[in-house]
């Protein structure tokens, strides 16, 4: 049996989950970014230890709160963890089930950088980037690079590439470290 003992500040019955949006949308815009930004160490620990079982648990958890018409298949979900030693960082790339609606994501990158603390504050050390499906009127490739901030806002950065893991990984590195 799978058991995760922490309950990050993720979706709750009375949360921001959008009941008119798909399971895919809520998982990508709310559940994963909230867990990663608020419980980074636990997120990484459980993902490294349990892998797809961890992602499946949260995918199903989000789906339990939605109408059956909004639930979709987990098929196609996969992930890779990349160490970036020159920046003392890690990137988790998550390939999601193929989006069926605009606003859903093809790929997500969870970037953990070294934590920087100062006497009065600490700088953000997590970043969530995603490759969003958009209408071709917005982007010739039909994708847009977006960031989900620690406060849950989606910020569109620029037109994205075709949804390839390798290309997206390179784009994430260029975006995060401005190479």
C-alpha cells in the first residue's frame, strides 16, 4: 500500500480547484505546483522513492473531486530527474498525458535551486515551468512556455517549441539560468 504521511497545502474540498476544468488542468495548475513550492523536500523525496506511484496517487486524488466527465486517463505520464551539478540544482521533467484542451500542459519542469537565506527573508529557490497547449493563433507551434508561481499564478513567458522532452529540457535550462 502506498502511504504518504504529509499533506501539503494541496487541493482541499473548499480549495481553488476549478470544477469546470479537467483533471489534467487541476493536477497541473494546482496540485503539483502547490506541493512542489510548499513541500519541496518531501516532493523530491517521495518522487525519487516512489516515482509514478506518487504521481498516480495525486492524479487519482484530484480526479476523485471532479465529475466523471472531467476525469481522464493517467496513460502517458512519465518523469525524469536531472542533476545540474554546475548550479547545484535538480530538474524534474514530467511528461503528462496528451492534452485534449487548450490550457493543459504537455510537459512540466520542477526546478530546485540551492536555498538562499538572509537575516530577514529567503529568496525563492523553486520554479515551475510548463509547456502549455494554446490555440495556433497565439503561437505557431501551438505551445506557450509558462511559469506557475509560488502563489499559483500562471505567467506566460514566450512561445514554446514543439512538445519534445529534450527541447523542453534545454529551454528550461536557458530560461532558468539565462544561458
